[in-house]
């Protein structure tokens, strides 16, 4: 028998169609040299600074003031960070930051 499995899906028109299963999405961070122990390797120095400040609980305005950049620039960097790491929320960034810190201190 063929090793490929087919999934039965129902398109919007109501007819049935067999399609191969989709592979699980691979976060971009694993394609850019980052590893589970250092997921931030794919970020620029400025992006790492902003990620650290977010993890400390700083708002975009506070980060902008500290780094002498506009809040819009902070937002732009955060969008890039989220895209590179496959994240959606600040809380996810904080969780990932502290997990990476734990791995670094245990190593």
C-alpha cells in the first residue's frame, strides 16, 4: 500500500476531495539559525534589546524613551520580532525569553 495518507476534505461547494495532509508549520526561528536553547539568535542586536525590555515589563513608550527611538519604531521592531519567532503576543515573548534564560543558567 502507498505510504502517503490522504485526507478527506469537504470544500465549500459540498463535493468531497482527497488531499495529502499538510506538514506541521515550522516556525521561522528554526530556519534562521536559532535553536531551542537560543531562540533569539535570529534577532538583530536592537531586536534583542527590545525583547529584553518587553520581558522586563516595559511598555512601548518606556522602551522608546530608554532607546531614544519613537514608539512607532518600537512597534515595528516588535512586529519583526514576533514574525521571526512565530509569536503573536507579548506574553509569548516573555515566556520564551524566560525559558531561554532558564536554559542558559542551567547549562
